[in-house]
């Protein structure tokens, strides 16, 4: 089976949980098709009956009215419009019902898709996400899902509704004059070949257009996030030109798609006009069709070509959904870097500590860890230091199972992490990163993020331990202050202390501080450092640090170099033994010694 049809099958499978809505909508579509056929069948005899005042007999109209009882000509002249209105009312209600149920069907599918996308992205590792442009991912959440919803709402409805209408109207046409009806219906497949060529071209242009939208969204997001840098370097003109180039490519792709999109209904209009002209010519030449049948036949043909044209129009929705489906399934099919092994068990809270044994890992062709072995005892502070590229951040990724080691193992109270569920391993850790991440919510909601069931008193207690309660209460709305997107209303030190309170409240056995103060100014760093001194007492903690002054009181310090442990010991022991740690300490404290000597 080709990839194109496989994508369509997978898209159709998305509606399987909501097929009850589809069945209801299809029932309404049948009623709609029958009432449309009744219009075509009734219009010719009704028109002749009304124009002649009933002088030429009831004919088909009489047979219809006879169902209502004995009806004379005078009563028929006012009763007939009532019948037409009644058919129209039933048709309107049926159309509204199918529109409502199909709209609900499309929305349910889009909600399912967005939920599935979010769950998949939440399972991917940070490195897997970093390989994707966030603006392009947002485009898949919005533009691509909207394309699938549009197809589910309108294209599926059109295929079902219009196909039934074509069958009913074709039956009416054949009942009136099978020769003309046969000639008319045979012409419809003639359009299949050029329409197929147009749809292939449209699909190619749509793919270019939707890819371009994702690139534009990514560029806009980068421009917003990097606005200060752009303005600082006076690079607004270069950014405008870069965006203009991408926008021009997008416009060209959309224009090409529009030309193709307009060709399909245009072709169907020409075919419809040709068929009507042929029927009129046949009727005028042979006089074989009575006037009332001719009017009904023309009405049926006109009505049958409308759903055929709609089918050609909405097929473009399907093609857009197919292109969107390719992009969506590329994300949905992404496997997380680390998943639960068969038979994985829940890991209880550790009490003895964590041991890393002979750990090897490489980012592509670049080795990051080369036989790393170390201990993280419970109730102690373990610091990890070393030059850039030494493997510090990679070790954090291994501990939290963001990535799977190439070889070696990590033991939690003697249990291999590979034998435990990913979720239970991550519950062992509360992480505070270099860049403090806050959500666009209140301070209380951000602190409560790791434990939503926490009480207000527990939130305040965690903030006090993190030395955050004072500045929080000084804010106009206290703990209910909304911090804005990414915590923009708080300073760097304040954001980091809120993140620290969040980690404390989570109550995880191990606190991981990954360069938690390296991005702060000296004053903010001192504020956070004072908070850390209170937090780390008696806790199991892993402190990843670049500034050695922040980890002098650690119970044990591991110095990593080229993915291995180069040295280990306390601050005093490492300084006394010389080596890499002493060199790093000297480099970081050289300005202070220089200032002291000048003084």
C-alpha cells in the first residue's frame, strides 16, 4: 500500500472512537438526499400544474396529493406550496443535524490529535525536542491539526452526503428518461483524469505551503525570544529581510496552490454547462420528453452536478489533511529515547543512595561519558564540577533517564534503573536548572507544580525554606501574583528561589541543582546561595556547578574531565592534592588575588 493511502487510512482511523456521531450524521444525510430528490421529482409536474391551473390534470402531482385524500383543483393550488414548504423544512432540519454532528465529529478528532501530540512531546527527551524547531511544532498543533479537522468536518461530510445525493438524484433522472440520464452520468468520469493530475499538483503545492508556514512560525518565535539581541545588534533590517524572503516563498507556494485549487471547480462548471446544453439540444431536436419531465430532468441534472462539484472541491481538503497527516504522524510516530522495559517495576523512594557504574554514552560520534563511576550517598551533598564538555550535564540526563546509556548502569538502592519504570525513577529527583522556568500562572501555582495537592501552608513553608516568602509577600498580590510568561515579572534571583521552593515542595528524595546559580548576577547568586545553605542541610543533593565557590561545603566533590572522574574528595583535600580542581580554583580566584595584591 502506498504511503499516501496509508496516511489516509490512519486519518480515517482517528474517527473510529466517534463513529456514533458519524452514524447519526449519515442518517440525517439520507433524509437530506431523499428530500432533495423529492424536489427534483416534484418541480416539473408542480410547475406545469400551477401554470395551467390544473387544466391538464393532476398527473404526478395528483398522485402525490391523493395520498392526502380527495383534493379538488382549488384546494390543490394552495395545498401544493404547503407540501413544498414541508419538504423544505424537513430538508433544513436534516442539513442542520448533519452539520452539527459532523462539526462535533471534527472537533473531537482535533482534540484527540492535540492531546496525542502533547503526550508524545511530553515523553520525548530534551535532546529529541531540541532537534525540532519549536515554531514548527506549534504550527503542527495549530495549522496541521486544523487541516485535519476541516477535512473531518467538511470533506467526510461531503463524501457521505453528496454521494447519497448523487445516487438519489441519478435514480430520479433515470426514472424520468434513462437514455438522457445515462448519457449525462457517463460524462462525469471523463473529468477524472484531469482532476487527478490537478490534485497531485495541488498536494505538492500544499506540502510546500504547510512546510513554509512552519518555518515562518519558527522564525517569528525566534525573533520574539531573541528580540533584545536583535535590537542590541541593530539587526532589525536583516531580520526583516530574512522574514521577507521566507514570506515570499510562502506566497509563491500558496499562489501556485490557488491556481490548481481553482481549476477543479472551474472544470466541473464547464462540464455541467456542456451537459445542460446537450440535454436541451436533445429535447429540442426530438421532442421526446414532455415539458414536465424535461423540467424535472434538468433540475435533477443541475442538482446532481452540485454535489459532484462539491466532491471535487472538498477533495482538496482531503489532500491538505493528507499533507498535514504526514507532518503530524512524523511527530506521533516518534519514539522516546527511554521507555519502560517489559516487566518494569515501580521504584520506591531511595534510602541508601545512588551508584553510577562504568557509564558510557556518546552524542552521535562525540563521546560524553567514558566509564564514569561515582557514588551519591543519601543525606549528603555531592558536587559535580569540571571544565565544559566534561560530562556534567550528560550525567544529569542519565540520572533522570532523559537518555539511555550505551553501557554501564545506574543503581538506586541496588536496583538497576533499567529495571524500573521511567516515571518512578524521575520521582526520585527534584530538578532546579540553570534557566529558571516558571509558567504563566500565579506564584502559588508555580510552587505547587510538583505537588498539586499541597496545601497553602505547605506552599508557604517551602517558600520560607527557599528564602522566598519575604519577597513574595511584598508583591501586590502576594502568592496570587501572576508572574507572566517565563516569569518575566520577577528578577532572576526571585525566579530561581521560586523554582527552589517548587523542588522542596515536591518532596523528592534527591535534589538536583544543575548550574542553578551560574546565570545569576552576583547579588542574586548570593541570595540563592543563602537559600541553598538552608535547603541542603541533611538532604541528598547533587550539585552541578561551574563556580567552585558555590560547592565548598559539599560532602564530596567529583571532578569530571573527558567523561571520567579525574579527582574526588572534599574541597580542602582537592586543593591540597593539586591537579585539575586546584587549577580551576586558581583560575576562578585569580582576579580576587590580583585585586588583593594591588591593594
